[in-house]
C-alpha cells in the first residue's frame, strides 16, 4: 500500500485558483508542514473544520464567529488560545470571506512558520471543498499488476501471470468497443468504505504494451472514446494457465470459479478463467462481466438451474 501525504505548499498550489487563496503569513513552513495518511487514524481525526482547540483539525478554518470569539477574550486568554493553536502544528489556517487578519494571529503564524491563508469563500464552502480534497488525496491506495478496463459500464481488472495474455485480451476488448483505463500498474484508491476508484499513473496514460508490437497509444489508434480516465473497481477477472492435475469439480462446472480477493479493506469478486488454446477470452470476459451484473441484481443462473434440477428429481420420485 502506498503512503499518501501532502504538504501545505502542495495543497495551496492545487486549490489556489479554485478557492482564490492568498498567502498571508508562515510561508517558511510551506514544505515542512505535512499531513500523512497515518495521521488520520488518530482519535477523532478531522482533516478540515472550524477552529477547534480540543480536537484540532488539520486545516483550521476561521470564520466570522471564530474571529468574533477570539475578539471576546481578554488579552491573556487570547494569547494562550493562539499559542495553543500554533502548538498543534496544523497544516494551515484559513480565514474566510477575506476578513481582516488580526495582527497577533499573523505574527504568531509567522513566528511558528504556520501557513496562514485568506479566501473570499464562505466558511462552509471552504470546509466542504478542503475536506473532500484532503480525504481524496490521503485515502488508502494500492498499485496492482494487471489491466484495468471499463466493460459494459463497470470497472474490471484483468490479472494473471506474466505472459498469460492480459494485454492481448485488453486490445481485443478495445476493438469490441470497451474502454481502457490503465495498463500494467493501475492505481486504486479507497475513496469510500465500499468504493475503490481505479486510475492510470500519468506516465502510462493512454498506453498499452504488447509483446512483439511494443507500446501502443490507444487514444491515437482508436480515438478518445477508447480511453476512460477512472472507474470504480467492481470485478476481477483472473487468467490462469491450467495445470494437468487441476480438474474442475462438479460444483465448479455449474457455478464457475468464483471467489473474492481482498484489496485494502474490500473484498472484490473475482472470476478465474483458464487460458487454453482456442478459447475466445474476450467473449468469455464479456460473459463473466454480464454474469456479475446479473448476480449483483440477485439473479443467479446456477442457483436457478440447481433448484430446477431438484424439483425435477422430486417429481420423478
């Protein structure tokens, strides 16, 4: 699993245009202030929120109410609160609605190298956007070996040993109207408790590598509609070279070789397809995807067949 992290400088650069951020003080801490994914497992974690001196947020937002509360404190209390906030080492402080920055807050931020920003956006807009962006950036992620495709509108990861024909299968699927997301090293991010979002590393964007042909640019060869930027992972199709000893049992002949594979915190359905000469793997992969869609809707042909067979035996007795 890859360790995700972000610095104050990176967050500012990413969101400066969208939130019209302006840097007021603490620029010396731009690179030193870091939030890592492991930081978010602390007690009552919050990536972004309004000023909190009990369970501090990684990004502390100061709206009208927060600045008014500070103004209502006596000089000693105000100094203690500001020092406590700086000692928590937040990633950044953000003042909403371009309100004037108090001098003591600016001086404390400069002395402690705490990034202090200002934005014309309202507090709840800053909260919603920064919380979403930070959660997305710091979400658990993993890189898999395989080809990630969009087949019949769902994300399908094709895995298998080297030389099993993953890329050839992907090219065949592209020619049949499906879309490539990533070849060789797709990255998956757990953006919700039950959602893995797959995307392609920038270096490999649009590329598909095949033995004998080299690297192909799928976008140039087949057009923009042959590429999908990202997709939620719903199914794994694993290509397996069958051994002479491995023989499917009777139940597997009916239900197929279906299991689950654990990725991060999710169990992803996996269908294993034997790779043998003469088999049309593109058609089989399409059929496996259609079967998964049916099962997700509560329709199981194997269970229906076994129930029909049981009823036939009961009537025959």
